[in-house]
C-alpha cells in the first residue's frame, strides 16, 4: 500500500512511518506536492555460498570464453596477442 505524505508530516511522524514500512507499507515523500523520495521496506538479499559463487563464475566464463581451460595464455602470447 503506497501513501503520499508531505515532508513536515513525515518528519513529525517518522517513527510511525518506519513501523508502517516494517509492515510492508510504501511512502512517497512530497515537497510542495511534488514527489522527492520514497521509503520502502528493505529486502535482505540471500547470501550465496562459496560453491554457488564458483558455479556462477564458471557459467559466466562458458558464456563469454568457452569451456574452462579452453583459453591457453601461452598460445595467445605465441600468436602475438596480448
């Protein structure tokens, strides 16, 4: 549920606004009737395990360079590529 609230009212009732946001409410803060800010609930991102990170890196490498180990630095140097 999104509500608009003026800056003075937001300042005056900030504690109440934070409680509402904790319960899922959104607030658009206005100044002279124009939106200037939005207060929304914070979403905690899931931390990834080390193995998940490694798997994602391997997948990215496959997409952009081919299979892991397919790029040989020595061959690239001998061909004159940096």
